[in-house]
C-alpha cells in the first residue's frame, strides 16, 4: 500500500484533508500556512507534512512548499472513477 492511514497522526490527517479541500491536488502549497488555518502551530504542521511525505502522499520542497505525489494523485483519481462508476450503475438500475 502507498500509505498507512492507520498510523497517521491526527495532525497529519487534518493537514491532508485541509490541503485537498483548499488547494486541490495539482497546486503547490505551504503546509505551515494550511496548518495555521486549521489551528496547528508551525512545528505541528512541519511534523505532519514530514509524516505525509514519508508515507508517499506529499513531496516536500526546499522552500517549505509541498505538492501531492504523482502516486497519490493517481490513487485519488482511481477512487473517483470507482465512485462515478458505482453512481452510474446505480442510476441504470433505477426504474424511470
């Protein structure tokens, strides 16, 4: 598996959710700024970002920026395709 969600800290989970919602998957962002917006201090944000990086979710830059990894983007896209396929199948089964 790409990453182990069971062993992620609450801060890492919060940072991940906030980053996906606020900037999307294709934009670079500052984990410290996102963390500050959700009530984390700089150290907590940095630690959470490093954990997400170690899990293969984020790629961290030298300028304190972060991007979502290509593997994570592909995984999210596949999950989205499955949701769409399930929704389409459910609509086809419904009588008109």
